[in-house]
């Protein structure tokens, strides 16, 4: 079987459950505008499209009508940067899978719509930054996911060929990005139903898929 030469990962909802820390930062940013506290479960559906979309959704959901989006976004980023890893955790099997891929010499990168400096803080705080020489955040001048330029920038950073790479993600945004870039897509098992394509049953299987010991997933479906 043919495996992959490189792997790119989304961050929030794929490698890391960061919903609790994001909810806290949003609550602190929205409090001056009368926003009610949001739970981590309420925040999860808002993730994936970057700070602007996250803040827009949070303002509506919290009832903070009239809150200025730019001011709330700036406050959110400041609060999150101050406490990036309090309750955030790696999903089961992530650390072991990354270690196995690194031992096998597989280049890896992160492609996330998260603010890049916070992405670095989260990876460092959870002890996995060493696996990712390239992290491309959503605030770079390049266009962000689902635009393929975001993913191809990450691939170029590790010298990877899209035809022999795979993106691991959890959202339709990730799937659309992979499809547009001509990259295979593998969805984590907990991705919502609207995410189509092959699921990664568990992270323990990822090294075998990359090595070619298990079948490669099919290309993302066009919707």
C-alpha cells in the first residue's frame, strides 16, 4: 500500500480540545458588553473560521448586542494570550501518534485559523511544539482556510508535495481546504456529521496509515 510522505494537522478540535480556554477568554472579552457566559459546548460550533467569525458568533450567542466586534476581538486575543493553556488537553493518542511519526521521519506542520502566536503557545504548553517546525496561523497575510493557499503555504514550509500529503482535521472548512489544494483529507472520528470523507478511527492508527500499512483515505467528496 502507498502511504504519505508528510502530514498537516488542524489544531483546535483536531489535536487539542481548547474549547474551555477559548470560552473563558470570550467570556472575559464579552463581560463589559453584558454578554452572558458561554459554555465550552456552545463555543465548539463557532470554531474553525478564525477570530472574526468566532467573535461574531459569540456576540450573538451571548446576547451582547451592540458590542463592537473589533474591540471584543482585541480583548479576546489579549485574554487568550494571557491564559492559553489552563484546561486545554491533547486528544487521546495524539502525543503517541506524533512521536511515532517523528521517529519515522515524517515531516509535520500545523495549519490553523487560530492566531499564530497563540497556536505556538498552545503547542508549547502541551509539550508538542517540537514536532512542528512550521505553524501557519490564520492571521498571516496568506489567505486562510478554506482557501488552499493556507494549506499549500504549510506544505511548502516543510518541503512537502500535496500529492503525497494528508490533512487531518475536524471541520467542513478543513475538508474544503484539502479538496481545493489537491490534498487527501482524514477526519477525526468526533467530527460532526456534515464532515464527509474517511474517518480516522483513532490516533493510534495514523502512523500505520502514513506508513502505508493501512489504506489511504479517498479524496474529499465534492459538495
